[in-house]
């Protein structure tokens, strides 16, 4: 169902960098926004990338985590508009199995009820923090298709639920910050080919 959650590799480096940097200065804002734009274009291309290997997983993880970090720091530096600061994202979560006995080496996905789901509206900063402080992070890559989204939960939330967000919503969030207005990308599905039809006009 999903790629096994990976700990250690790029994430710890990113978290170290995150802890060591101060607020973003206004004169460097454009560079962070350019990074977000490139990350958005890269992430959107994952819909059509069916060869999933370790390098691609690393690049995806880096794009998501650095993007979320950049957005949080832009907000903390008061470089986001009020409209974007109040941006909410619709997603779902799956509850943890309260009667489940965890075994050593067991996959994280065994611990949750994927037959049950709840709807949520996560504020922008909370969503970013769920990724930055994630205990669970796992791209959803169905067989024969590209990446469709991400399962994730922070080190506090994972004991209650795991969230799932569509890839297109992460791309939309990144581009909304770049353009300083709310953007909702639309997906076009043509067989196994999936793409955001209005991506070009926002990049």
C-alpha cells in the first residue's frame, strides 16, 4: 500500500538545519520562493514517475520537508499574507488500533484502521509541523502508478492517528505561497497518466 517509513537519511540533516537557522530576512524571501516553485514542479511530476527508487524517495522527502520548513519560517518571519496564514487544507486521517499489540520490526501501517477515516481541516502551520516533526512519513505509491500522496503523523499525533494528504494538495500549498494567493490545482486523469492541468499558469 505504501512505501515503508524511512527514518534517518535526509530528514535528520534537514531538522538540524531547521534548528540552526533564524528568521528569514525579507531580502532572501525570493530565493525561498524560487525553491518552493521548483519543489512544486518536481512533486507534480511524481504523478507520472512510475520507477520509484531510493534516490527519488530521497529527493521527494527533501522537497516536502524543506518546503514545509520554508513555509513555516516565512510565516514566523511575518512574510506571508493574512489570507495564506489562515490557509486550511482538507485531508483525512485513520485512527490507531487501540487493541493492537505492537511487535518488533512491525510495519507502521499494521497499527492503523485504514477501513475507517475522519475528515480534518489542518491550518497551514499545523500541517507543516506535522511533516517537520513527523514520526511517520510514507509516500503512497500504488503499483504501476506514480506517487499519489503521503501518509504522515507527528511524534505526538501518531499515537492517535495517521494523516493522508493528496500530492496535488501539497503542490497547491507550495504554489499558493509562491503566488501569495490561494491556488487549487485540478487533476486530469487519462488512463495511467495523471497531471495538474493548470500547473503551467501558476509556475
